[in-house]
C-alpha cells in the first residue's frame, strides 16, 4: 500500500502515522438531537413567559375527513375564492365563483347535506366562532347560509347548458326540414 506523506492513513505494518485525536465531545454536540419535550416541560415553558399565541389553534371539523378533503380540492382547484368571500360571490353571481359550468358544478358539490347542515347549525347556535372551523367546514357553512342555494346554482347552470341544447335542437330541426 502506498502511503502519501502528510496523511493519516495507517501504514502497511498497522502503525498509525500522525493520526489526529478525535474530539468526541464536540462531535456529539454537533450531531446530537435534542430530546423531545415532555408535556410537563412544555407547560412549564409556556407559563414561564413563552408566547401562547405561537401555538397553532386547533381547528374544529364537523364533516367527514374524506368530504372535507374533496371540498378543499374543489375550492383550491376550481373555485379559488376564500370561504369568507364565497357567500357574497355566489349571491352576486361573481364570474370568479360561477364563471363556467365546471365552477357551478364544483359549488353544487359544496352544498352541505342535511346531516352536515344540522351539525353546522348546532355549532353556530352554540356560540362558538366560525373562525375555529376548518376551511372546508367554513365553505359548507357559507354555502348553507345562502337562501335556496341549490335551486340558484341549478338555475344558473342552465345558462351554460342552454346554448348547447338550443344548437343541437336547431340542428335536428334543420335536418328534419331538409328531409321533408
């Protein structure tokens, strides 16, 4: 084995040449993980003046997890309006909320079922703030607060379907008239 001058590799006979000593204390300090805090230690640090606002508030979810996930996907992908602005946008038929057939269909999927509506009403009657609800729950709460929301959206969906139906009906009429 060829040993280069000035390196710390072991020579062929097993002797170490100029091997620097390892400082295990500094290595341990550099690469050690901090021990996880226990509940008592966390409580003690909170009472010692640590800001309580730094802790993320717990969000309440009244709907099924799968349903909440689906509503989040619809709101993030097709509608892109914050829950606080959703009610006003639907009532005004804002093009950002109901600008195309897909948006209307997505909003129709965000209408709460009877069980979900009952749970949302019970939550609001209890006096708890709506800001504590998770985003999908707030979307359903906003949709529930719109009078006749399902009928409104179904009626507005005809705006997009009517031109296609009229065109296909006129084609049928033209075809029938040419045969006569």
